[in-house]
């Protein structure tokens, strides 16, 4: 059995890029997910950065509701991108977004979207993040 399910809550690092591809729309953005831990009796934040890609209705939702600093819940599947540059094969993992939900706006009360919303293939859910 294979399972490919990714879930995360983080902050968008820059305004999403939305493009038209034929009759479809695609939105790409980077998510920063912080992990806090103690080192030498001091709290340290270590971010992990994840590239995300969403298509059509979810791309529209992102275009309307998501901007730099927005806290979001993302559910999707991991996909690998592979390409060749300067004769070397390269690859990276990205998240193909199946569900996205905007939470609070920018961190530390600096404005932005303060409600909850959702764009998914199924029922809407509200997360208390």
C-alpha cells in the first residue's frame, strides 16, 4: 500500500505567483514551517521551507486570499520535479495542493485576512490555528 499525504500549517514567505497555463491557472508559493527547540537553555526556531503548487479553483482562492505572511493550512501530496541544468540532473520535492485554508493574516497582528476560508475537493473544515 502506498500513502502520499502531506499536511502542514505555516506562513507564506512571499506573495504567491499566479499564472495562466492554457485554460488553467496555477499558483505557486513557498511555505515556512517553524520548529522550536531548546539549545543550551535558549529557544531556537528552525524553519523548513516547502514549495507548493495549486491549480484552477485553488489557484483562484490563493490569488484572492493569500499573501506574504498569511498563515495557511495545506493538505496535498508530494511530487518531484526533475530537470537538467548545465548537464546535471536536478530534482526537488514540492507539494501539489489538494486543500488550502487561510488562517490569520500576517504574524504579530500586522493585518491581512483574519477569517477562515477553504478551497478543497470535499467539505469545508475550520481549523483553530
